[in-house]
C-alpha cells in the first residue's frame, strides 16, 4: 500500500462512510496514512502514527512529502505573497502539523505554492519538546470536541496524545487503548506528569495538586484541583480512578 499524506489543515475521520456518522478522530496537515479501500466517495484509511482506521471523504492527497518543520503554536496563520508583500489569509495550520519547504526568506517558509507560514511559528521536524506541560497549556480553554485534535476543538485522549504526536513518539489515540498501553504507577499521592484514567476519560497532573483535562461536562480544556476533580467525577458520573501512570515512562 502506498503512503498518502494529508494536504489540508485538518480532516475528519468518520466511523462509517457517512457524513452523519460519528467523527472518531482527525488527521492533520502532513500526517501519513494508507488507503485500505474505497467506497463511492469515501476512502477507508489507516493512520501511520497510531494505526487508527476509519473513513474520510475522497480527494487528491500527496503521495510524496518531506517535512522539514512542524508547527509549534496552537495555530499558525497562512499568508499569501503579493508583490513582495505577505498578506494574511483566513486559513491556519495547527499545532504539530508537519510542513515541507519549497522556498524561504528571513521570516517566512513557503510550504505550498504561494502558501507561507511564519518561520517563528515552527520548529525543526526533529525537535523534541521535553516540557510536556508547555504543550498541554497551549490548549487551555480550547473547546471540548469529541474526536477533535486541534485548538478549535479537542477531546481528553487527544490532549494527552498530542504531546507524543508532536515528538513523533507512538501513543494510542483513544483512552480505552491508552489505559491498556500505560504502565501503572504504584504510589499513594499524585505528582507532576501523572496520567489519571477513568473509564472513558483521562487527564494529566501539572503538579501535586492541579490537573488539566479536556472535560466534556464543562465543554473545554481547563485546570482543576486534582482531588476535587476525582470527587466530582465520582459524584456526577459514578466513576472511580482505574489507573495512574506517569508521562515520563514513555
């Protein structure tokens, strides 16, 4: 099977070849996938990073792609060059998206014909960001969106995964798979980097007392007191903590 690469900013992956079906996740610009089959105007695909399968609307994609940089802002505006002047468009690329480079100058990178990104919004493709809290905080107050992976909307498991995707380290997409993949941490208290799992939910500790998660009932990414959050989820959803791991294990 040939490699294909997403050539739009973000594209929904559906559970069925029907736009009314559930959006299970998204692929970002530059993300690699393979086509497993076709059905009318739909493609069944498997993502390369996390082996996620689903359906996307059929269109032309890139068959060759050599990313040299990746986006290191929640979203980076695309610019159009006219008579040596760069004008902002209404479009963006999103955090962790990889881009190739056709041309460049002091301040801008051309990633497609006359589509430019500010150089300061990017890092080299092999850049490794150790400060995971810095990445999670980029999404603070973003809207909660089931299946979302961008600052325009993100769910709880994607918030955890986006750190790993940025660093190009494998980590499962859904919380049910993340909890199986993660190693249990045996300790009584919570510490920085602790990933806390419930059935169908996940978040991460910023320190001994604060916790960040994309929280459906509050409809956004927010920071909450860890122990109070555990009590709240027990009270409102009747769910207990199933596992605690730590991000440093991966």
